[in-house]
C-alpha cells in the first residue's frame, strides 16, 4: 500500500531527530519538506540534511498567511497534495514529509494529509512523533513542565491574548507558541497574572541564533522570531506538593 508518513524532526537541533525518524527517512522513496519558496531552505530541510544526509524536495506552503483559509493557502495545500500523489504515480511506495517538532502539534502535515486522503482514500497516512519545542526548552532551561495533578496547557499566541490570559489564570504550566509578533503583549499578560518570575523564553532553538532566558519586557520595536516558545510554570512548594 502507498504510504504518506509525517515525520517530526524536532525543533532545530539535528541530534534530537529520533532513531525511528532517521530510519524511515532513509527508507522513504521520496522525502518532502515544507517551505515558503522553492529557493528557500526550510529549517526542517536543514535538520534532515544535517542529521541523515538527505536532501528533501521542497513543497511550497503559504506559511506566512494570516486570517484563516485564504485562497493562496488552500491552493498551496492542493498543489502540494497533487505533487505527493504524482510521486506515487511515478512509482514511489513510501513518501515522507518532514515537519518541525511533532506532526500532530500545530503542523502543516495535518492539512496536507487531509487533502491527500480526500483525493485518494487508498493512501495510508502515518505519523512519527518528534520532540517538541516545549520539551527542548524545558530541558535546556531546567523547567519541570508538569508535576502531580498540575495541568499542562499549550496555546498559540495567534488564538488571541484573551485566551492566553484565561489559561494564565489557572494553576498549571502554560506554554505559548508563535508569540514572536506579540512579545510585548505576552510579557504584559504574564506580569499581570503575577507569573513573570519563573517564566522562560526560547527563540530559534537549536540554531546558531538560539536565545534562552528569562522573560523580560521588550524595548520599543523589539520582536522575537516566529519560532518563539514561552513556558510559564506555576509556583511550587516542597517536593511532592502537587501529588
């Protein structure tokens, strides 16, 4: 059976590619990577080349679009799906699609997979989990993501500052993705919630431009990269207090 596999490659450090991901990448007949332009090497493409020596083919997606399902975004999904189906028609049996982090967490792969399945229900869809940015940042910053009965909430800043404020009012760890454009507003929201002291911010994890540190109010005009992860842990007391 022809199979399309979404393969998580982690947030940036090639050493975080799993053994299973590396094996399946080597076994795949074709490997695709998402990009915003055919002349631009994406981070996911860089990771698989550095970790497994594989050159992925590029599929263009409207990754910078905002405002829901735009005509450009929908057209990109369709064109990418037809490109994938074209490889099967040319004889490929297994096609890999690499995605940052995990293919089931805010990933372009989900939209591609839905489109491919709608065009050809005979294609088997699989995914291989990848290490997420919040896991990587927690490890690097020595932050425990969850203990005992604590909830762990992941929210994209693109959901709106009201949504972020709502989860900050809770009692567990809050992780915010995609907050680069909203760094000032996010910082203010965390401070208003009285949770700024333990908050950590990570940008461009695993790259030469990586920066990890405490959350601080940005200067005028200061913006973080799109790949920004914020972790806001709760106040904790003694060992086992949350059990």
